[in-house]
C-alpha cells in the first residue's frame, strides 16, 4: 500500500539545505499497525507528513497503492488526502465555534456531500466513538479525551484506507489514553492501516512493529512486543 523509495526531505535554512529525512525506504502493507519512534528532531513528523501527502519529498518516490503520488498535481494530491488518509493531531485542530457534530461533518462539506447525508454519517460516526450524547457540545464543553474522540471521528468520516496519528495520547491522562488507543486498535482490527508517531514506549509496544528513526534515517525495526515498557530503542 505504502512504498517509500529513497525519500529525502530538506529545508533551506540560511541559504543551506537542512535534511529532515535522508535516503529513507520503507514498505507498509494494507492493514498493518506500525509505530514510528525516535528522539526529537529525528524526522518522525516529517515522515508522517510525507506519508500523509502534506509534504512532498525533495528526492525519491512515494507510491501509494502503486501510484507515485509525489508527482501528482496539487488538486489530485488533495483528493488523495481527502478520500484515502485520515489525520489525528496532538493539538486537535477543532473549530471552537462548531459543535462536535459539525466538526466531524466538516470534511464532507469540503467534499461537496449533501447536508442530509452529512448529518446522518456524522451521527453514526459519533455513536461509534461513544459520543452520541455530546453531538451538540462545542469543544470547550468537552473533556480532553472527548475532544480526541471527536478528532478520531472526523478523521474516519470519509472512510480512509490509512489513519495517521501524531502523538494521539500526548495530551491525555493514562486512563483516557488507554481508551483512545483501544479505539484506534478497534479500527485497525476492521482493516484500517494505522501509523502512530509516539514518544511513549507503552504506546509503541502495542503496535505490531516499530520503525526507529535517528538523524533523519530509519536505523532499526523492532517488533512491538519486543519494546521495553520503560525506554525507547534509540541509538
């Protein structure tokens, strides 16, 4: 499903290229559950943003379902993001003035889906994450854990093939984080490909396999069950 071929990503700082990723190659199959770990500045978020088609690689090819999406025009790339990839960010990015239902329905507005269908689908997805009774609450009326559930509902409303989660438990207490991971894993069990960037070894060890980054390169692959509960396998 996901094939990265010698990907590099650089940014110009002070007239000099600074590489966030170097010569990165990786394959991720449909339905996998993969964690991405590494110290700060190792390239984790850059890698996730390239996989999510939010960034274009400076070098190399990115094949998504066999198509080199790194060569697509902006409109075609936006269509891939909109219909194939769901995003969960640590900072939520919910619209404060919209209710939970309206936040969840927002991607369907941009996709041109009729209002009646948006309402039905948003209600169904909110029910699936246990928030039917909070549909008409705004973000400031929800707990942090409930807000993350709204974010997950919004991420899956377009029925994507891949779900990308950047520190999905970073703002949550242990109890809420446990529930969020169980919810994400239930989606993976239904066939959704799940990629999680995390600093938490207890989150990473839940994945089937772990990709370890350092200095912009993949340096190690570890089975989730082999992860230490107390530390990350940084090199």
